[in-house]
C-alpha cells in the first residue's frame, strides 16, 4: 500500500504527516493486500457559518475494482482526517 499525502495552502509538518500516516495505516491494516494506493488531499474550505473548515479527500485505489473517493470536513486537520478515514473504511468494508 502506497500513501500519497498532500496539502494545499499550508505547509504540512513532519508530526502531522506521521500522525496521519499512523492513523491511515492502522485503520487500513486489515485491507493492505487489497489496496494498491491511498491518496490523501487536504484543503481549507471557506464556510459561511463556521469560518474556514478543513476538507480531507481520500481516494483508495483497488486492483480490479473501481476506486473509492470519500470527502469529509472538520474544524482542524486531525478531525477531518479521522472522519474521512472512518468513512472510507466503512465504504471499503462494503465493497470487499
């Protein structure tokens, strides 16, 4: 399983990268043989009610099956990544 992590607008620190990598690796540990690549894109999105929110988009590439794309929003980096990983794990369980 290859992991591609990128963020637009801000610089992603080493501690944030390692935290996201550990979270993603632990959640997808059961599906490592079925996952080819995981692309994570983090972006800040303006909102009228809450100011700026962080949006995390996760794309899971599966061999022989269509890829899974999940988007989730949160107040900060950690919350957005946790929501997106949990939602993508649910979808992945349904697909496999």
